């Protein structure tokens, strides 16, 4: 192995990996594929799709349809990802176990469900970090499932954490004012209040790092904002 690290460093590396996947989801899938707020260059899309082959198992049509459905019926009958409609266990707990089992199956070679990109990712981490590479790989996937299902599909619609800037028709909440680890997705209530605003931070004390990444890519002509308000409100 190249790097001799401890378990605490392994957790940090897993979180860095997770942040990269969160960037992919937020600035590509969420703001571009689903809401069409930004368009990326073909080379940028290829990079995004390569990362997605390792980290996500997204059916684009189901992802877009399900998310737009969530906006239309948010926390009302018809919303398939609301803890108020389907129950918190069905949204926040069971999907994590289902996705974890699917991940393990995808790592079994020579089957129709095999993901050689994911196998490559695990082997690469073992090569770089030794035994901790296994922990790093599986922790990253756990963080993806945990934040995607437990936090954003669940807690972000329950009155236990965060705050609301807007009295929307649903129960969406901002988890934190600083959208750092999850690339801005923490500002959930802001997004529900104005889904066509590419910038998720709406108050002076809020920060959306995903928007910052988009602006950087725009500076290098790798992204073009189609619609969005650049100013804070």
C-alpha cells in the first residue's frame, strides 16, 4: 500500500469521497439533469458520468420523474419519498439496507449485476490504503445512502432539526445554513421554496458550496447557467 493511515484518517478520506459524490449529485444530477438550471460541456459530463458509474446507480428517467413528483406533491399523497406519506422507516431506514445489499451483490464478479467500476474502486482503495481501503470504500457508500435517505428524504422533512426560511406548503427544512459537506443540499427548504433558483443559499449567513463550484466551472467555460438568481435574497 502507498499510505499507512489510521482509522480516523480512513473516516476523513471516506467523507472526502462522499463530498465528491455529493458534488456530482447536486451540481449535475439535481441542478442540471433534473431542473435544467445549468448545462455542462461534453467533456465535463463524461467525467461526471464516470464518477457516477462508481458511486451511483441512477436511472435518469426515474430519478428525474421521482424528484419532480416530490416537488409537485411534497409531503402529500403522491409523494413517494415523504416520511409523512410512506412512514419514516420506509424512507429513512429500509432503503439503506436495500441499497447496501444491492451494493454487495454488485461486487460479486461475473454476474448480470456485477459493477466492475465499483470493484475497481474497492481494489484501488485497498492498493492505496491497505485493509483500511475496504472500510473507506464501504463507508463512502454508507454516507451516500445515509445522507440521501435518512437526512434529506427524512430529517429534512421532519421538525427535529434545522430551520425554515419559507413557509412552504410542505414541511421541508434547511438542515444547516452552510451547504458544505453535501454541496448545498443541506439548504432544503430554500430549494423547495424556489426550485428554479440555481443558488440554494438565500440569506447573508448561508453558503452553498455547490453553487461556488458551478461558478468556477463557468469561469473555465465548462458550464453555462441557464436560469438562476445570482443574488442573495
